[in-house]
C-alpha cells in the first residue's frame, strides 16, 4: 500500500502541479494619473499591489508567479496608446490592465489584440466593446458593462408592464459616460415595442433648461430614466416636484454606478433653502446602482485600501462604506489572469499565448474579493444591480428595494418593496410608438470603431513622426486631435440626435 502511494503522488504532481515557479509576468497598467477619477493610478495601485502580494503568499498553484507591474499615465484619450506604444518598443507586456475611459480603451485594446496581449479592464463599458470577434478580441471586462446594467430595466419593464420611457442624459462630449450609459439602455429597450424618446442635455455648454425637460416629461411620458451629475438630478427633481409631476403618473430613475456619494442618505442636501423640498422630491426618485455584497475577506481588503489611499493623500471622493468598484475590479483582474495562466500552462502553453489565456478567462466563475465573479462566454462580467429608494421621507434614508442578478436574470424584491411605487396609476392607453424618436440606434458602435481606426492611424503616424519633428509635430498633433474630436462629435451628433 505504502509502496504504491509515492509513485501515485509523484505522477499526480507531474500532471497537476505545473511549475508556475519563477514565471515572471510583465504587467502594464494604463490608468489616468489625475486623481479626480475614481480609477486613478493612486486609487487602484494599492488594490493591484494587494492582489500581487496575496498571489505571492499563496502556497497553492499560483505560488511563484512573479508579477512585475508598471504603471503608466493613460489620461482618458489617446495618451493611453502613446504609453503602450512607447512601452512596447522596449518589450511588449504580457498583460495590460486598463484603460477605463472608452476612447482610451478603444485604441489600446485594438493594438493589444493585434499584438496578442490580453487586456483586462474594469472599464470600457460601452456597447461597442461587446463585439469581440474582431477588434476587441483580447478584451475581458471585469466590471459589468452598461449593457449588463440595462438588463435591470428590461426586467422591470417586463415585470411592471410599463409602456413609455423617456431617457434624459447629460452628454459632456468628452468622456461621455452618460451618453454610453443611455446608449445601452436604449439598445436593450429598443426591441421591446415601447414608446421611447430621448432628451439630451449638455450641461458643460448650456444651462440646463428644466422647463423644457418638464414639458418632455409631461407630454405623456411615464418612466423617466436619467443619467447626469447629482446637481442636475436635483434640479430636475425639484422642478418636477414644483410642477406636480412627481405623483403616481410618473416613475423616475437615475443611474449612478460608481460614485456612492451621489445617491443615498443625504444626497438631496446642499445646505440651501431648497433642502426640504428636495428631500420631498427625492422621495420619488429611484437610483439604479451596483449591488454590493460583502464577505469577510472584503473587510480587511477595504481597511487596507483605505489606509493606502489615505496615506497617498487622495481620499475625499472615497467614503469607506462603499468600496470603489475599480479597486475591486483590478484586484480581481490579476487573480483571474493567474487562474487562466495556470490552466493553460497545465496544457503546455505559455504566457505568450494571449488568445488562449483570454479564452480561458471567459465563461468562468471564480471567487473575487467581494464575492463571486462570473464572466460570460463573451468575456464580459455578469452584473448584479440594485434599485435604491428613499424609504422614509421623514428621515430621508435610503434602502435597496429590488435586486437584479445578471447570471440568472432574476429580479428579487426586498423587504420594504412596495408595488405601488412601481405601478403607474394612469396608463396611457394608446402608446403611440414613435420609433423614429429614439435616434440612438446608429449609435456609438459605429463611432467607436470609426473613431478608433481614425485615431489609431493618426496617433501611430504622429508617434513615428514625433521621433524626428518632436516639437512641431506635437503641437500639430494637439490641433489635429482636437479637430478630429470635433469631427467625431459632429458625426455622432448628426447621426444620433438629429431625430431626437
Ligand atoms: C520577479 O521579477 C522581478 C522583475 O522582473 C525580478 O527582479 C525578481 O528577481 C523576480 N523575483 C523572483 C522571486 O523571481
Ligand atoms: C398627476 O399630475 C398630473 C399633472 O398635474 C395630472 O395630470 C395627473 O392626473 C396626476 N395623476 C394622478 C394619478 O394623480
Ligand atoms: C461624487 O459625487 C459627489 C456628489 O455629487 C461629487 O461632489 C463628487 O465630485 C463626485 N466624485 C467624482 C469622482 O465624480
Ligand atoms: C487542455 O487540454 C485539454 C485536452 O486537450 C482540453 O480539454 C482543455 O480544454 C485544455 N484546457 C485549456 C485551458 O486549454
Ligand atoms: C461555458 O461553460 C459551460 C460549462 O462550464 C459549458 O457548458 C458551455 O458550453 C460553455 N459555453 C461556451 C460558449 O463556451
Ligand atoms: C442611511 O441611514 C440609515 C438609517 O440611519 C442607516 O441604517 C444606513 O446604514 C444609512 N446608509 C448609508 C449608506 O449610510
Ligand atoms: C439568482 O441568483 C441569485 C444569486 O446567486 C440567487 O439568490 C437567486 O435565488 C437566483 N434566482 C433564481 C430564480 O434562480
């Protein structure tokens, strides 16, 4: 018996305990340096370093994986590509983490896919990145995309049988987070035979005309879905309250996935004379946000993150009770990569096979720092979301009343849920499906790809030129990028909103 055992163990070791010992993995992290982003290098770095440390401590199968991580400032535009190209001239990285901003990610992911380098991002959330067959073949999204978020609306529309929807969003024409958010909601609700219309505001350049928005709302719209900064949401809700448009004929949602200080307890408060009315108005507002689950390991992670971020002097935006999802995402990204690398090494492949590693990260579920992470077979994370609502208009505190689970598509009501709140008392009998008003169809899918081709070419050209004519070209580049961006926007505006 004893004699038999050791050869067995020996064989077992050969088969399964593949040596990841001493495997060096070269990671390039592309994130903005600017701390006004929740995903700036100083915010996310501690999370990646934490994951790296834990993987190193692990005595199981990742032991010996040696990640060498380099952080580069990606900005939110084409600088990300410059950093990648600069870096690749020395030695191509084995893995790229980031970028988060859509336009930065489009450039980098195309280039990385071409070079067979896996990219894992907690951003790149726009609809366009869903198409993995070509340009974005090496992209794995570790945070739930806007499309995954939009599923909760589709589930609610089915459950509550709503017929009309008005999308109101603030398009800053730069990073365009709300534009991409609304685009996803639009593309998920589009096939549903609803009457849908769109109202775009641009708070950066124009004062927000709440009268105009109120007219749109009262023109027979029932469910209003908004994406904008909290100040604008407050103005809109106050106007609706004053116009008595907060009764049971209307249901209001705002979408706020990342900034936990923009919703929940006290989000109506400004210390001005409208606070008490704003509180009443916010009682009619529902907020869609990420569902937070907490497991014990997460506590120590949170504490450590808070310490690191504190000591780096970048706190403020980040209030302890709601963990920054980008930290969580990039932390989990490193673990996912380690799992996949281990698997493919078992099969005799190695870290240079980016395509295989990427495929191996898809269609799998693993334990992340905050709970289970499930990546679908298209390489996008399934998302869980909550609807938060003010439960008690007296003390004005918030609670989640509905949860949506992306992996099984189910909508769960929580204690405190009241169906009255989601029932329209006055239905419009003849919703007059006005398909042409949607306008977003020809959306950014085209624009991201077109934009990315153009800007990749431009940026590459400029990069090579730069070597020779550094100063002059850089100035021109800025101008060109500027006019390219304008052109870009012009195109989208005319396509997308001429009918809105
Ligand atoms: C890990 O990688 C770094 C950089 O490549 C190297 O300096 C270091 O010696 C490696 N450590 C181990 C334990 O292999
Ligand atoms: C809600 O208010 C609008 C506008 O004041 C009014 O037309 C509508 O009848 C009201 N609906 C209910 C259910 O009170
Ligand atoms: C988060 O929201 C708060 C309140 O609306 C705002 O003051 C702050 O600037 C936001 N932070 C970021 C990083 O957007
Ligand atoms: C490893 O090879 C086996 C047998 O060929 C295959 O079934 C499995 O899917 C492969 N695993 C990976 C990670 O490619
Ligand atoms: C995903 O994995 C499951 C089992 O884990 C398998 O049945 C299914 O075929 C896979 N889907 C794809 C698209 O690979
Ligand atoms: C909001 O206030 C309620 C009641 O005071 C409290 O239970 C809850 O934890 C608070 N929520 C947040 C996010 O601070
Ligand atoms: C869906 O998944 C969630 C979380 O895993 C679970 O709590 C819920 O019961 C599931 N619902 C159904 C209908 O399977």
